[in-house]
């Protein structure tokens, strides 16, 4: 079988179960973890943190746009490390996008701020 990116976790786990015969046992997460996961998933799909991104220096946003547009993941991650601690949610959401190979979303969001 072949699964294209971006792939849902459920598809990967289903294929592993199909070929290896494993069974998954799920545990309920504490409420605080559920809120954090919901924030990250909303951030990835929507423009939830666009105001925080717009509050960053224009030069920094432009550099992030160019790094993401040119698929320079190392540069993107270096720029994310420059985000102040008071914007940790923004940094976490951008880092998640970079680790999920969703530089296209970073390009779209930064382009919206630049224009």
C-alpha cells in the first residue's frame, strides 16, 4: 500500500494494524491536554494565531515567509526559536506545522501578514 502526505494518523495506524495484526488500547486524556491538542489543530487549519504573527517584526515575518517558501526547514526552525517566550503558543503552533511538513500553511499565513 501507498499513503500520500499529509496523511491522517488514523490511516497509518490502520495500515500497521492490518499488516502486523496489532490492537490499540486507547486512554482518555486529561482535560488540559485535550484543550492544548484542540488549540494546535485549530492553529494548523485556520488563521487562529494570525494576530500574534502580525505582531511580530515585519522583517522577521518576511524572512519566515521566504524560508518556508524555499522549503528551508532549518531556517524556519531557527526563526521560530527567535519568537519571544510570551508568544509560546505561536512558536509551538509554527513548530508543529514545520515538523508536520506543512510549510505551505506557514507560507499562506505569512503571506497574509505581509500583504
